[in-house]
C-alpha cells in the first residue's frame, strides 16, 4: 500500500540513505543480487530491437551505463511508474521496491563486482514478434505506415474492417507493432461506418512496457455486428526512414452469455479549457456523476506534453472524499493503465473529480510552443484532459443508456414539477433533452449530451420575470454559463439559449420545445418534418444562388 505524504516521504529518503550505507558494506554481486532485479524489471524493454535505448541483458552491457542506471533508479524514473499517492494497490505496479533500489545503488557504489557465474539466474523467455496471449480468434492488420527519418512525431488514424456476422464480446486485445523502434503507442477504437466515437468505442491500448490487455474474468467489451476498428497511432521517428504495420489480436468470449459485465471505458473529461501562454501551473478540472453503483477497475490519466500532474478524487454521497490516485510527475511518453488489484466500490451518487495541472512555459523543455494559448485538441501539440476509468455496474450488464437515464430523470422531474418541466430539442431535432426551470426558485437542470456521455447540468439562481427566465448552468467541467429563455403560454412553446465555449469555439445552444404536460407527439413530429423541409428548401436556394 502506497500513500506518500511529505513527512513520510522525508522519512523514506532518510531511511533509504541509511539502508544504502548499510548495504554498501555487503558483498553485493551482479550475478547473485543485481541480475535478478534487472532481468525481472528492465530487460523486457532494454534488449535488442525493443523500445529501450540500450540493451541491459548482461554484465558487459550494464557496466558502461552504471551512472545512468544509478541516477534513474534513485530518482524512480526507471522502471517508469508515475503513481505517487494511492491507497488501493495496483496489479501492474512495475516500480522497484526500496530494497531493490538500495541493492542496485549499493552495488554500483561498491565497485560493481561481477560475482560467480554459477549464481547467474536464467534469463526470462521473450516471445518477440508473436502473440503473448496465444493465437487470437481474429487478427486485424492495419495499413502500413512510412515514418520519415527525423522530423516531428507522426500520428495516424488507420481504419480496418471486422466483418463480424454477430455481436461478440471482446475479452482480450493484443497490439503487435511490426517496428517497436518507432511505435510509441496505439489506441484501438470501435467504429460504426464512418462514425468515430472515441468515448463510446474504446477497446484497448498498447504503449512501451505495457502487457497485452486481458480483461477481468466475466467482463468484456461488446463489438457490434457491422462495426469496424481504428488504430490511433503515434510514431516517434528515428534517424532512418522506417515502416510499420501493426496487427491487432482480438480474443472473443465463446458465447454472448459468457460475459456478465460490460467493461465500460468512462471519460471524466474537460473539452473547454484554455491554458494561457507562459502559464507554469494552470489547473483544469473535470467531474463525472455516477448514477449507478459499481466498481472502478482501472485508471488511465491522459494529457499531452504540457501535462504536469493528474489526480482522481471520489466524492461520496455521504459527504466524505477519498483521493484514489495522484500522478505527480506525468510523462506523456508513458501511457500507463493503472490496473487495480481489487476493484474500488463506487456507490450511486458518487462524483469522480479529476484535477490536472499544466506547464505551458518555456521552463517545460518538451513544450512545443510556450508563446501561444493552448486548448483541447487531437494532435500532440494541442492538449487533452481526460481521466479514463474502467468501470462495471453492480446491477445489470452495462450502465444505463442515455435514453434510459433521460427517461428516469424526466419522470422524476415531471412528478415533482409537472408545470415546470419541458421537453426540448437542440436545433438538431435528433437531440431531444429535458429542461427543468422551477418557478419557485428551486434548482433545476438541463440535460446535455457530449459524445456518448449524458450530463445532468444543474441550473441555479433561477429568476422568472413574467414568462421570461434566466439562470446559471453548471457544466460539470469546472465552468458555468448562463441560460435565458421565454415561455409563450398561448402557443405553449418554450425557447432558450445557452452560450458555450469549447477551446477556440464560441457558439450558442438553442433549445426549443414545450411543457411536458402539453407535449403532443404527433404535433411535434409534424413540426420537425416541417422544419427539415424548410432547411432543405434553404439549402436548395443557397445552391441555386451560388
């Protein structure tokens, strides 16, 4: 269990120095004491044709790098493990123990004695270029990519067809780049036709040092019949022109009944931030309300080059809070998925809050450009703020759909405020939602859908002036906006507008609808049909005028 506080950290350092001093007097050797640590923790990456910059497979290879090894293990930058505060241990923790660190440092300080070859442990077996999880049920080959010599990093979205004849549960996924010298990380998403929904389609990922993703027993991710797949690729060029063709190995459950829980990838995301040029410690927050009780299985914080630190905190419905994970020294080069040994129970009504800090100053040596403001974007020179979570519900197979959540929330609001609950639509008639604006001044809400995630945004400070109203909307991303609107009692129609800002984009969401008690589905459909006809006529007129 690791829960480091400043005092505890100081004591650890002091005790660690004492242990090093004590261990340095012992007869440490490479063959007996150091080789087992290096073999178990380092050579999976530090060997020929792998991502490590040098091979560390024997004494001769290790000796020239002794000072570098001492520095990196002392500073705990190798093996890469960036979680610093957490009470719930992780099954894939690859950090070295204090004893292992002291052993390596003391051995180097004492002259790096080689030792008796008879003490040398057997080298682990690595099956490079082959499937570590065994032969997949399906192999998906992505298009080949050419990576120019030198230059900036290369990012590609590579599509492939699956041609599934029925829905299948994915229980494990293995990503196999053909050229790990340039492959930095890969994220696999499910797609529907040309629709790319990363929030709802996440399947799995690969990065340097990560093992293949085998999902917990009884869980899986459902791949729908007719859907495809995209490999989101990140390549880091070498001094030579390179090629890569990545394969994805998919493992399926034998039958649809073999999986009891869908392993849902939840995004605790903020799309709307702006990091000022030169800011050294800019804070961005995001929140996610969990309406169903369930269990968190893993964490995966995601930022880009300006990311400094990232935390997850659970705010439980009883008012207590718990820090679940703090990554104090975030490193974009290591996309770590922190897999819990035991799931964390999340009661219904819990809010997960993520807090991230960014360094957009010239002091950040990897900052692509400290002279410009930075917003959310898909390229690595942009920024992201996503707290990924793997989550399963306690009851049922998968979390409620947006439609189910909306129906439940709307029914409750209508029962409590029958005269103040409205069925409204975004300008796009495919986006129905609900708006509650109580006339008694009580808090209301408006439902917004971002990607696959339905957000219940509270509306406070509501003021009615006759049939005009205004209020303040909490967007659940550490930001608020306003809502203003009018209800016409004669036509029984409501119109409202909500100004929003995402990155560099400013726009206004316009809501139109009617009070739920006055809702006439046939009339509403006729209005939508007429609206679509008017839109089509306007498009034809524009084309004729052009």
